[in-house]
């Protein structure tokens, strides 16, 4: 048997080929923007800005990491007065720690803005974002003159800490939900709406609305009464019911369905508008409920609520 000759090129396994080496840089994942923290219109967590100022919130306590406690802060009640909400019982205390770095002029302006907001005695809005849950929660808070701490970090920065108190221990969604219930009958007396037969995908009549609460606590609802509603009954088909006496033409009242407080225009309380038999109503946590208006006469009720967390 004759062996076939083997050439060197065949035995080289093609290593004499030319290769064009290029380095491919993998695309960078987009950086997540800073978590928004806004106190009385002032953004506290912006990261690096074009003007050279950098704001970073290092820590927030008392927001979602702990439940509200019974503070019983008697000293603050005596000094501030007890007019603003049920502050003594179950107040929420939020502590924000942050750092700022940048030009001295901008740092001085930021320091003054923080001090001015701390000295304000009126409740203001605090909003904190949560990217993981795709939501922004809010609370009405205020500070005190003793609640602000400022620590210089050389000439190019400082660290601060501010303590805020919320009389209402609940946290709320950043956007309001609204629905309008309109009476579907005319006349006076107890002419309640009829029962209707429903077909697939048919809407409810205008005297009902579905209220949804994505939070983990009962959501209060505010009901604005307008028009001539006669002995109206607002119900949630559960245990709550709000009965309001007949309103005069042009009168509007706002009723808190959770506390049964009725307020007329001008800020005056009108408890006499609520009839006996009224019981508080809220939207249960993590669920939906359909509210109904049963009444006679012409008029409407506008409902406003927000998802609520504790």
C-alpha cells in the first residue's frame, strides 16, 4: 500500500489564516436615577447636577421601616398648641439624613432653604419614591426649630439631619382618585333607583362607582355634596352609611366618611347636616368596593380618595 504524501500546509491546521481582532465593549446598563425625596418643594436627592451641586439622601427612618408609635410628646403639644391634628396619639416621626457638596455659594443657599423650611410651623408635603414598587408615597409633615442639625464637611460640603413629625400616621399615594355619583331619579320622597338587569360588559348606572385601595390600611374618602339631594344615603354595601339632610340650593359641603365630619364652605363645621344612623365608611386595604348613592332629587357627590399605607 502506498501512503499519500502529507504537505506541511495541510498539517498546519490553517493557523496561517489572518485574523481581524476587535474588542467589543458591552453596552452599559442605564443607571437608575436617584430616588425622589421632595420636602416642601425642595428636592433633597438629585445626585450630580449641571451646576456642580450634588445632593444625596443617605438615610430615611420612620417612613416604611417602622410603624407609628404613641409619642405622647406633651412638651411639643404645649409649645405648639394642639390645634393641628391628633399629634399626641400615634404621630409618625421621620428622620432624614443627607449630604450636600458643591460650590460654596450654592451650599449657602441650600443651607438657608433647609433652615427656612425647618422654621415653618405649617404642615407641608413630604414625598418619597420607591422604584422597586413603582410608587411615590406622601405625608403631611412639619418640623421644629430644634429639629435641624447642620455639620460642615470642610468648605465644599455639609451633612444635615432633619426630624419631621406627621400628625396623621398614614402614608398616602401621590395621586388622588376621584369618582362622581349622580342621582338617577327625579322628584322628592324616597324614590330610590330601580333594579336593572345587566348584560355582559354593561356599565353600572351613574349612581355607583368602584373604589380601589392598593395600600395596606383603610383609605379614608372625602365626599363633596352638590345640588339638591333629598335624604341621600351613601353606602358601600358593607357596614357603612352616610345620611345627609337635604341641602339648600347652591350649598356645598365636604364630608369625611372616615370621621363623619361635615364642613361647609368657609371652613365652618356643620355636624347638623349628618342624620342619625350614619356610620363611618372607608375603602378596605388591598381591595375594591363599590359605593352607591340612593336618593331623590337632582344632585351629585364627588368622591376623592388615595391608597393608604401604614
